[in-house]
């Protein structure tokens, strides 16, 4: 199921280019060196097919010495920010705004 999901997401994004050949700007987690990556905020959703890749990317950034903050939005699916009026969406947006203000 995950492979089909990724095909739906990646196909329109990359066209006929396989993920393995994607440029680092398209999929930075595949880059060999992330040391120049800017400070990063990653918000993972508890029930998201992509959560594990967000967690892995956080680990990769930390290993490269990048300032990275990762949070978990509990009880929600990928795309919860699109649900107008959802309390969790407001909380997530507030966390994102706070992170931006720190910079």
C-alpha cells in the first residue's frame, strides 16, 4: 500500500525520474551531505504513512549537525492542517509560528 501511495505522490512530482535518481532538492533525505541544511522544523502526524520518513530525516539532519526540532501532532492524519477549525491544526500552526519567531 505504501508503494502505491508513494507512486501517486512522487509520479506527478518527478515525472519519469525514479526516486533513486531524484535531485537532492527534490528529496533531501537522499542527499549524501546535509551539513549545509538550514535550521529545520519537522511536524509529524501520529497517523501518517510518511511519519517514519520524517523521523528518519530528523535523525539524518541531527547526525549532520543541523539544528532540527521535531514534534508530533497526536491523534491526526497527514494533511490535518487542511481541516479548518480543527483544534489540533491550530495548535500545530501555533507551534510553527513560534518556531519562526525564534529565528
